[in-house]
C-alpha cells in the first residue's frame, strides 16, 4: 500500500512540475519588397530565428507570411520586425 501511495505522490509531483503548454497563435502578415522567388526563403529564415516561432510559410505570389508562434514567448510585432530588419517590411493583416 505504501508503495502505491509513494508512486502516486511521485506521479502527482511530476505532472504538477510540467508547465502547461502555452497557446499558439497563427497570424498572417503582408511582406513588401519581395522581388524574386528566393526572397521568401530569406524572410522565412529571419522569422524562424525569433524565439517562440513554431512555423512560417511565406508565399511569394500573395506577398504574405503565415506564422504560428507561442504568444507567451513572442509577438506578431517582433516577428514582423525580424523581416523588416532584413529589408522586407512586414505588417500584420
């Protein structure tokens, strides 16, 4: 019986110690000044370097980036700024 209680206590501690996953947010940004088909790769890499970014899809034809990120670690403004700093101004749609 005491082994069962000890195991239960350890399991309860482990589950309590694990932080809850933050909510993810997906947002679309307009990205200006993309002039060739390799520009989206540059924009994607810059956005992926921002801590908390989970996924980035950049579309050359529509001049947009769709970004999924942990909103407790970063914001859409920080992600847009990463693109803007490398010469591709980005603004949330």
